[in-house]
């Protein structure tokens, strides 16, 4: 018997190790006396550690914030914001290109393809904080308010940190677009229900949801990311974090990595869902590395993510918007380092595609089957 049990265990372990979906599944633990649940990144992601109190203290006491946010005039030149005007609203209402992307700021963006309009990680207020008199502040304004956005079919949420999820935005969205579908990671559904959201779909990594939106078949897929969650003093890791893949049937595929450290899952995501036409990948909030590395990729790692998922075209997000998020890099450094990392990666790799920053509020047309030799330009001159 002992021998058989031994064999069964080995077979199961072998299977778990060779099955990329089991190997890249979140750890889900019941709390004391079976009360509550907590999550963690898979044990096989050996670079993961939750940044502890010691490194937080070290960062607070020894690191200088090098953000160096300049005055308004310089900001308007370096990080122009395209306010959504009537022409822009018309473009959002009736997209004339296969895929369209608008960066609202930090991790909030709008992506449109195949008749579908999706908003990610809705944050519109001045501060991403539990209160509006303190906490990280916006140094680049939003290009539009929720009332200006003509349509939204679905909202995808990567996790519950304040720079990704805001109750005010959720309430406004819920009032304006009552049919909205909310795709949220496991453990966050009850938070949305508090704000009377209907159609809330809680999902865990590798879950898929097939829906029909505007007569078109679309698949929303919850995919792994190396991060963590916390919204209050007592709820750390009590809900999941994730990335999202959205596949419209027989047409385009979009990928949002969510906040993530570099981990060994991106190739699997690309193999399962590729080819990916467009990705949104974070490039900022990476310094100092001893604190940020497990939770936020830097531009060089972002380029690795783009390559490993096999993205034809990627847009850089999670930078250039808020000051005081805890990271200390110069405000334009993510852009400069991305440009360097992209040129390096393109040497000898004709299939690299595109990976670039975009300007706040610029409505960016993305070509289907991205031609890597031609730049896409929108009317505002913002190019990808
Ligand atoms: Zn974030």
C-alpha cells in the first residue's frame, strides 16, 4: 500500500509540475477556523516575496524620492494631455479602425475593438488614496470624466489597490452604464456589490467567461500576475490579483498584464491565448528594486513580458501620472529606459513588433496585423 501511495503521489506531483496551468495557479488558503480566505503567488515563482516591513522602513529612511516633478509648463511639454473634445467623443462612439486605445492615466485606459469598449482599472479622482486630502496625487489631469465617455460595455479590474480601483468611479460608471459587465478577481465581488453593481463576474486565474456583446462573441480570460492585494489595514492578500485577456471570436486579442513582477508565466499566457494584437503593460513604479522588484516590472522586464507573450503591439502604462506611490524613479525615466530596452530588443529580432508610450487622452489607432515598419499616427500627432 505504501508503495502504491508513493507512486500515486509521484504521478500527481509530476503532472502538477508539467501542467503549466496547475504550476501557475494561485495559492488559496482558508483562514483560522475555516473563516475567510487568503491568496498568494504560486510556490514555483521563486522570485516572489512580499515586501516586508524592514525593506519598507529601509526605503522610507534611506531613499530619496527622485521623481522631480517639474512645473506645469514643462509638464505640458513633456507629458501633454489631450482633452476629450467632440471629435474625440465621436471617435469613441464610432471607431473607424480595427483597434483603438486611449490612455486615461496610470493604469486606467479604454480599449475598443470589434464593436467592444472596455475600461480598465477605473481611477479618476485627484488622489488614489482612501482619503482625498492625503496620499499619492495626480500631476497629470485626466483627459476626460466618466460623463464624457460615450459607451462602455465592460470593466476589467486587476486588483484592489487604490491606484487601480476607486469607489467614486465605480459608482459613477454604475449610474451611467447600467448594463456594464464587471470582470473582477476572486474575493473582490462583495466590494462591488456594496456599490450595487450588477453583472459582477468574479474569476480566478485561467477562468474564462464567454459572452455576447452587441451580437459578437467575446471571451474574457483571467490570467496570472505576480502581485498582491490590500485595501484596508486588515485585508492584505484576502482577494486575488490578475491580468486579463479579451478575445473576440475569430478576430482580435487584447492582453492587460495588471500590476506584476517578472515571473515565469508570460510564455504560457502567449501560448494559450496568442497571437496577441495589443497589450497594455506597466513600465513604472519600479525603484528601489529591493522593494518593488517582486511586485512591479521595470521597463526592461516589461519588454521581456511583451516578447514572451508574443504581443504584436504594446502600450506602456502605470507611469507618468501619480506622485507619491512609493516608487522613487525620475518621472520620465520609465519612458527613456523603455526606449533603450526596445531598441536593444529589436536588434536582430524582426518580429519584435512595437512597444511604446502614448500621450494621455490621445486616441491611438492600432492596425490589425501590425505592420512594424509603419507608424500609426492619430490626428493629435500621438504615435505608437
Ligand atoms: Zn499599481
